[in-house]
């Protein structure tokens, strides 16, 4: 199993930039990948929810992974790829294809959605997938999207499965199961904060890092946040945490990644703010608020 040290720090789940013709702007994607790594991200996530993966065809998904794998290979960075769904057999086939990219460090796989198996079924699903996958799995626990709320005992059981390296924890807050899990996690099991507004408190509780869409906009600050909690600089961590939480709240005022794309376009970092249906582009008010929150990150107190 990959040690959880591979998943420490901030990982940015990259958007999929589109050109004026609605095609993937691969040059812009590559620039984004290089930018976030240059600014302190430990790694990137390809084909996450933020990438609008459900709207990409197979050729487009391969193109995204090709770009991200090349950049991560050159930089020696962690690459996590979203894969799998609520059909165990089809998910195993999807995961097996990741062997085509040796740069892939892990696969981000959701808890089965819609069919909502009982917790023993969830464990059986991930047991089967871990045995078939060429890379370790990170369980994506997001009850808002899956309809599945897993307790701490189930989360620990998942963490003890051979081939499961961690969890993206995105339950919409800090719940008792997170507190219980982080008080006694399985050995070498990475807990990655997955709700942007709650990254700081989860790091304070002992999360190893985070998968943070808002970090497109302030990668260095999020990396500082993770470093401050890890290094015991509590005043710095609290101040950064409060400001970044406000930024994240603004960035998620519309469906992800509409506001983030709008801000990146306003900054000249991607060619259009476009998203694919059923999403619609973010309104100007949400973009402007996020830009103001972003500007408010500087200067910080303590002369830093």
C-alpha cells in the first residue's frame, strides 16, 4: 500500500477549461497544472467532480489524463485520477485502464451512489475494486451526492482494506464520525479534507491534507495553511483558515465549478468561463465577490 505521506498537503482537482468552440483547451489545462504545482500544491486530481467529468466523452477523458500525467511525471508530483461509479464490474474495468499511465499515484473512487448498498455492500464493492486496480484507491465519501452516510467503524474497515490508501472526506461539515476516525485512523490511511470551507478544521483534527477546488485561486495560501497546521503555527493557521473559508464560501456560491471558472477567466488564465450543460456559467456578482475575497487574502497579519 502507498504510504499516506504521498497524500500529504493540498491537491487541486483541476477544472476542464473549454475554448470558444466548446472543446477542451489542453494548453490552458497544462498551464493550470503547472501553475498550481509551482505555487505549492502537492499534487493534482484529474477527472474529479470539478472537472465536469460526467460531461466528457472517453476521448476527452483520456486527453485530460494524458496532460496531467505528463506534468506530474515531469514534476514528480502526485496524480490522483477520478474513476469508477456505482456498478462494481464496470468500475473495475475503468480502474484497470489506469495502468496505461504509470504516473498515476491513486484512483479517487466514489462510494456507490443511487443504488445505495448497505455498508457491508460498500465494503464488498471496495474490496473487489482494490483487488483489480493497478494503483491504490482513495474512497470518495460525499453523502450529498451518493446518499450514503458511512459511520466511523465502516470508514476504518475501508481503511484497513489492502489497496485502500485514503479517503476524501466531504460530508458537508465536521461530524462525529470524522472526529472518531481522526482520533484513531488505520495505519497509513490518509484522510483528505474534501469540503473546501471545512479544510482548516479537518487539518486541525489531524487530516493529512485536502482535495480543494478553491485552491485553483490561492494555491500558495492553501499550502501555507496545511504547513501551518502541520508545523504547529496555530495563530497563522487560524487566520489563514478563516480567510480561506470565506473565499471558499464565495467560490461555491454557485454550482461547482462555475464560479471558479468565472474567476479564472477574469484573471486571463483560461480562454472562456464556459461550462457544459446542465450547468450554466456563474453570474457576475458571484465572480466579483470571489475576486474581492481573493484580494482580501493580502496582506495577512504578522507581516507575512
